C-alpha cells in the first residue's frame, strides 16, 4: 500500500475500540479531501464517510486515523523497510477516482490492507464482488479480522502471489496497491472486455499510479499521477541494480544496466560540469511530467541515490538532485535546478532547470539532459498529458514517435505525447 508523503506511525497489530466521534472526524476528512481535489465523486465520498478507518489503523490516535495524509505502517521487512501499510486516504481517494469503480462491478485488489477493500465493497454495493489478495499470511489474517469487525465480511480475502493473478475472474476492475515494476500477463488476461486496471507502475525509478483500460492484449492509459508505494514482494519483486560512486552515493538502474559500470564508478573523480537550459518554473510547482519525459528520452536513464547523512555533508559532490540522470561512456548527468531570484522576498521564487555531470564526457551528457528539457518545454509542457501504452514484451518492437520503449519482463512500456 502507499507510502506517499504524509504522517507515518509504526503501530502494533492490536485493534482497539474508538469513541463515537469518529463519525465527525470522518466527515471532516472527507471535506478536506474534497477541498484539495482528491475526492470528486459523490459515491466515493460517501464510501469514505461510511467506512470506519480507525478499525483498520491499529492503536493510532483517532485524530491520526482520520488525517488524510496519515499512513499506517503495518509490517516491516528484515532490512527495516516497510512492506505493508494502510495507505494515506489522500492517495487512496486519487486512485479510486482513477479506477472508476461502479455499482455491481467485480473487482480484484492486489495487495491487501483491508481498508481499501472495504471502500471498494461500499462502491460496488451488494450486487458487486470484491476479492483482495496478498502474499503474506499475516497481512491477509489481519485484513480478514479488520473487515469482519467493520462489517465487510462479504469481501473475499485470498492468500496468493499477485504475479499469477487469482481465480474468480474475469474482473471488471483491478487495483494494485503496491509498487509494481511490471504488469504480469495475468492481470490483463483476467480483465473483462473493456475492463480497467489501476496500478502504481515504476518506470526508471519513478512510480506513477496509472489507470489503464484493456485494449486487446495490451493496455492504454486514461489518467496517471505520481505517488509512492511499498514495492512488490514475491515473483514480482525487482530490486534495482546499482553502481556505487562513493560512500552513500550510487546510480540506480531500474530498467536496464550500463555496459560500463566500472567506468561509471570512477565518474566522481572527474571535475563537475554544468549546463543550464533557460527553462524556468515557479517554486513549489510540480514538474513530474518532465521526469516522465526524461525517463523515455535520456540515454542510459538512471536515478541518483544519495544517503541523507551524506547529502547533509558540506563536501557532498552530488547536490540538488531533482530528477532522472543520463549515463553514457563512463559519465552521467542529472536534472537539477537553481534559483534565479535569491534577492526576491517571494518564498516560491523562480527556478531554472539544468544538469550537473561527472566523468570524462560530463559536458556532453549534461548537454543531452538540457536539450531534452528544452524540447519538452517547447513542444509538450503545455500539451495534454501523455498516454502510457503497455504491450506484451514478446511482441515485435514498435519504436514510438517520441523516445523509446522500455522493455520489462512482461510488458513493453511507451508513451504517446501531444
């Protein structure tokens, strides 16, 4: 489930009784979700107003259970990373709006925390059917208990690896509530004709919740928005390979791996190069579509990882990382920004996109990043959001008009801009 930005608390597995003023707090949460634009549908708003989230949130304070940005962490892996959670209501509202759930739908949810399955049960009504699936028996046991207590025992809870799908289809709608690196064929095959899939899909280190509709054996997006989610477990897991550059600094290659990792590992020994685009943005303004553009257009696209402690050190060579990086010939360059109006009193300010590069060809690679920023700004920044296309990986390559196809285990992913 989602670990999007918000208040996060570690909680016990105990479920406790809550006072009756939960109804008031739920109504206030719905109002805030409407005000921020996460909730638009009356049907979804009513579901949030009805389902008692505190019964799925363990022993967190009641006010936190109904904070629209509160994420409840349920379970951690051996490395201390969260592997199961109850998503922030804000993220769930956005995803449910994208999914387009209707009365009477047959819905499958891959990744179970219980609360979202209860919301789905409210949306499909008594004539619909909800199946929620998780690979972890502790998670499914907890979900079953919470659903029973909240009055949603009609939800079917199944223990299975989502990679292989689940019996009970075909489904009208499918929702994935963990970060998926790929889209298994079973998720597409188990959709009814015209069915839709909402999935947080990781592309070049960037996770977007994408609402797809089935188009033959493939998928075409109808909407997408950036959010963060805990990664998939089981057969669908995909730890991204990395190239270490220095203590606490690495390049992460989510889709593919460089031919010259040893040369890249020496890149920070070279002087830094900078290039600036002349393309500006107001502060606090999202530019995640630029990230998406770069993910499909940069050569050797990767993500710069800098440990928080290392980033805080004065001599850290990699600073102000604002997006994807390009890599080539033992060199890399990443998207960055600089403020142009430091003397202005405005908190938002005006920022210019640029690139910082390292390695023997740092200038060349930094110029590549800047060139793509300028192309995006000139031709696509103010155009409608791109469509994202998913086709089976075993089909022949069809180079898109813009950028490249990203080939995963099961699917080829491409974008259509303009």
